[in-house]
C-alpha cells in the first residue's frame, strides 16, 4: 500500500473544528483527511503484524521526544483533574488543561518537528 506524500501539502492550515454535528460526518468520511487517517492506521497495522510485545523496540530520538511530550501533557491531567460538578458546556478542567496546552504548545511541539517539516 503506497502512503500519500504529505510533502505535497500546499502550506500550513490552522486547525479548526468542523465536526459539530452528526450531519457533518458524511463530509468527513469522504474527505482526504479521513482517507489519510485510515491509510495511516492500516499501514501501522500491517507494520506491526507478526511483532510480539516482548520484541525489543528501537526508539529514535525524535520518537523519544514525542513520548516525553506526551508524558508532560499526561502529567498536566493530574494538575487539572475533572471537576465533579455538572456542567452544561463541558468540564472546566478540560478548558484549563487546553489553555495550558495552547500556552505551552510552541515550546512543547517545536522540538518534535524535524527542520524539513518546519513551517
């Protein structure tokens, strides 16, 4: 299965929420993004077939930095545990966590991108 060449990208687009209702799903399911996501999942599945959990795994420096960043973000979850009160528009703790993510995003994620993928 050939992977899409993501370097053909026409430039960075600021992410925005487009899936707001169930009626938005058909458009997403027909999108290039959905096709790329499914293709990625299938490629990861194919690459892992026959591998055992006990097999040694070599972790590149880039992947290790990504894992460290995810650990940092997971640690923030302990700093902002879900509020136990009922809320109509989502948990306040998630908004606080997300605010922290946005304020730290440049520092946390800039180490992840190799220079070839920088904007």
